[in-house]
C-alpha cells in the first residue's frame, strides 16, 4: 500500500502519515514546487520514524540527498530508470504505466514494481481512460514484474484487485477520510 502525495489535493501530506498502516509507503510527488527539498526531508524523516518507506517521484538526486528509500518514475521517464536501478540496486524503484507497452518498458527498466492506472475512476487529472477489467487481466498476465493498482482504489476495492492478481495498490483519496473511502 502506498500513499501518493499531491500538492494540490493534499497540501499537508504530513497530516496523512498517521493513517498509514504498518508496511505501507509514501511516494512524494512534488511536481517541482518551491521548497520541495525542505518539505521532502521533513516528510521522509517522519515516514522513516514510522518505519515506512519513502520514495521520491522522478528526482533521484533528491532521493539520494535526503536518504529516501528509492524513486518512483513517471511513465515518460521509464527509460532513465534502468540506469538508476542498476547503479542503486539497494533502492526500491517503481514506475507508472498506462498501457501494455509501458508495462513492458517498466520490466526492461528492471523496476521492482509498476503502478498500473487508472483502474477505477478517480479525481486525478490523468484518469481519463479507465482500464477495463479485460485489459487489466490481459496485461497482468503479460507483465513480468509486480503490478500495483492506482486510480480510485480504496481498501475495500483492494481486496478484489488482489484476487485479480495485483501485487498491491496506491491511492490519494483513500487515505484522506477513512470512513467515507473504505466503504466504496
């Protein structure tokens, strides 16, 4: 389970950390916002104090500088990920995929896992084409790495996704209001 930060939808990601269960992680997506180094360090430090994993999106230099556990690569930068995965094998490397071709590129990049999205409707601006269950099943069978679900996932939906073959999941809204989002 991963919490994806979003500076627009979750301006204070530190407030969400206490809701995350043991064994989960945080993927900090700062989108080039000013002050990201200080905010990233504070977030990563708190994540580590809780015994969770902290990945930095698309910024391996920042991940190295603040002692993060790895990097999450957007789909458009999966080609860059392979060199970093080889030079930093102790890090956790994940990526994003929205197509079968991207899943194949993630495998070639030697990522530890890839987030396939969007599996359900969500508030994310990138959730324009929801993957059909048929596409998800076909792509999961052809993927040669751990595939995690992203996009409209809640803990209740995560159980069904696990039965489909997903390795895990990530979310934003599912962590914001436990009662409302766990029932969907």
